[in-house]
């Protein structure tokens, strides 16, 4: 007698249900996909008791006649594909023909459907996979699917469900994901008879996304395709990275209208936002990747949430470039908001006595008086004897005028320029030797001086690194250092990159190396201290971090150490130089580590603080 047997159809369906129907949200997902494939323009979802007691999906799609209702109950019964070639270029959300029989095998199911041209509909009633009855009925055009007592015949499956609140959260996420994928379709969600979501088809995508995310601000628009081709294409809307929403929300990614979870895609988003999003925060918004169906395989898993790409590297690069392009456009929008042209700048107040200087608030004098015991500080000091050997363009610096120590003198107000500067801001002063307060035509602008200078230095360093001409300072007295085995391995692996960063080193026997030149950062670190600090940024010599990302991290660290610091008092001239550099920069809104550089408070916001109209 043979040991191998063909499983009964009902048992096979229950096994398939274990893959397709993980939880109530899986049922909602499969049924919404069927409704969208049927061309529905309105979908209603009703849920009771976390989806175990009732799930009802009502749509106004094309509907089915009696024959199709019976066929959809059969395993692998589908209208989506007919031949092998169709499987290579899937244009529909569903195609496997497994969802309905799998769901019916673990629930009590009722399907009522009526074609658009039919005079009556058809109702089929199933009891845990067995057809109980089928009959004609009067119904609205479209399809209604009711699922009751989910997992009623598999108590072990029901026992593994999470709390009602958790299961409802998954259902809510599924509905919102497909509502964003199909903004032309109205979605209504009712939980325990209470309507919790109503998205009308007349809403635009931005308005619908704002509703879903509970967000009231503006979005960064993403739109990018490969030159000379309409596909692949990436479109979408991102929440600005300094929004409080990025603390918890997650990016929603669609591929050809299908909500997917893919590490390569999320990594591409993170790379595109590198330098704009702080660690520990998450990108928020919606991205829709449009591909030729032949270039993506959605037949990877029964849930169809995992996909494979034919050209995954190209897709990754497209996402990075699209987001970077979108962020550059966002920077230009910010620039026009923060930095006005001189003609549109806020005029500086003048006293009635012509020529008399305007006095800044005394608590924040624009010109800091250096006490006798303080040494004159420069933003870019020389901390060791150097000879500049490179003719590369110098890094952006804030010039400091040489000021002798003042004794027994009171602070004098600094005259403000009579003509608007290129940045178009009126400088109010410096707070806590870290924040620069300015007035714009729209309100109050607060700037983090360290973060601002750090971004400027980073962009300059990156350009010089790519050209291989970072300015070097040759040491009059070369310094000998001892490296550990790990650090020696880093030098051997990244020797070319270290040289391009402005370090000149050579072996001196054993684990000894000699540093004869360092990048002209003008910081306070000794050559050995600077070298070891940068070497530490390379991490493990056997790590798998992408070299481009790693090198940017190293350059960001170099920029951070060279930038003006918290506690550096800046004169008016220095602040003007910083603001002018920011106004000319392509990227300025965030430091390389993702911290915001500036914040604007509108006149309306400030009035609200003090309850003024």
C-alpha cells in the first residue's frame, strides 16, 4: 500500500490558508485587491471584534454572474492570468486564485455579486469550505463578501492572534495603504459599527496622504524617471525630515500599485535622505515605484508582499537619485523662503539722527569684547606649524578681524549695514554663543551656527575629495605614530581614500607610521589626534558598509571638527559671512548628520504665543 496520498481539497485549502490568511488583516488585504481588480470606485470595509466575528467588504466593481461565483470558490480559479506569459508580466493585484478558497476554508463565508448589466445577483453561502447553498437574489451592482467566525474551525490559529487593538491596527494600515495606492477610489472603514475612516475619491493624493498621516504641513514632491524613458519612474510625497512626524511614522512604498516591504527599497530611501534625517528617525510619506511588469516578480510569496527586481541595483540607484533631486528642489524652496533678494529684504531700522548706529539688544552684543586674559580666537586657527602645499580652493571660512585685548572699556554697539546684504536677512544677534537670531520678511529665523558651518564645510570637502584636491598642510615636524593591528588593516584597506582626504603617511617600520601632511581643516586637534579620530570613523576593516556611505561619514566627521563651535562668539562681519555662504549654497537646511540648521517662526505663530490677533 502506498504511503503517499493526495490530500483532500478541503485540507489542502486549510494548509494554503496558513500562508495566505495569517490574521484578519490578511483577509481584508486579499478582498480589497479583488475589489480594485474588479474596477471598483468605492470600497466599504466593516469589521467587528477585531475581524474574528465579522469582516464585510462591499464594492461597486464589475461583479460576477453565477458561473463566476462558483468558479471563484475553486482553488486557482482566476480571471487574471491565462498562460505562462501572463505570469511574466502581471498587471493585476491578485492572480493566484488562492485567496477565496483559502479564506472560506477557515470561516463562514457569504458572497453576493451582481454584474453591472444583470437584473439580479447571486448569493453563495459556504461553511468552512463547503458550499451550503447558492441562489439568485436582489442586490446592488458589485460584490459583497462577508467573513464570519474567522478561524472558528482552527482554535489554535485564533489563539495566536494578538489583542483586538493590535489586529485592528493591522487592518487600519492595510486599508490606508491601498487607499494611497488608489486615490481615485473612495474608502470607508467601519469598526464595530463606528466609522473611523472616510476617504472620498475627490481628494487629491496630497490631501489623502495628509489625512492618513494626520499631518497638516507641506510635502516634498518626488518625481523622477530615467532619461529618455517613462519607466522605471518614481513618484511620491515626503514629509520634510525635521517634521515631528518622522519620529514615529514609516515610509509607505508601492510598486505598481501594490504595497510591498523590501529592504532594498527602504535602504534606497535612507541613502537618498542621508544627511537630512537624524539617526533614530524614520522617513515619512509615500513613494510609488512604476515599473514594467516584466521587470518585477510578484510571484514570490502567497501574500504578494515580497517582490524581486530584475535590475535591483538600478532600482536602488533610481530611488537614491530621485530623493536627492527632490531634496535639492526642497532646498531651493527653503532658500526662497528664508533668504530674500536684497530688494525684498527687511530694511534695517534707522534712528532719527542720520548716521547714528542702530543698537542691538544689549543682552546679545553683536561685537564681543575680549577680556584681557582671553587670547584672540580665530575660527580656523593654526595649532601646529604648517606650510600649505596645495593650490586647491580653500574651505569656506568665516574671517575674523584681529582685535587687541580691551581693558576698562564698555561694550559698544555695532552699526548694522545700511544696505541689505545678499542673504536678505536682518541680523538681531547671537544667543548663547550658538544660535543666530535674524528677522526675515516672514518672521523670525533661528540658525544653529555650528550645524550651518558644518554643512558648508562638508559640501566643500566632498567636492574637493571627488576631485582629489583637498588642501593639505605639510608639517614642518612630521609626527610618528604607532598603530594597532586593526588600525594597520584599515590603513592598508583605505589607503587611497585616506590619501585623498589630505593625509600623507608612510610606513616607518613595524607598526610605526609617519604623518607628514594633514588636511587643512584648521581645527584644534594635533595631527595624530586628528588622524586617529578619522581612522576610527572607518569602523571595522571587514565591515560591509557601502564605501560611498562610509566615506561620507568620514568627511562629515572632518567637517564637524573643523566647524565653528558652540561657545564661539561671532562678530557681525562673521555672521554676515556665514549667512551669505548659506544663501549661495545648494544644500544648507541640515547638517551632514541630519540635524536641522535653521527654524522659522512666522509672525502669526509669534502672535499666538502672546495671544495677540
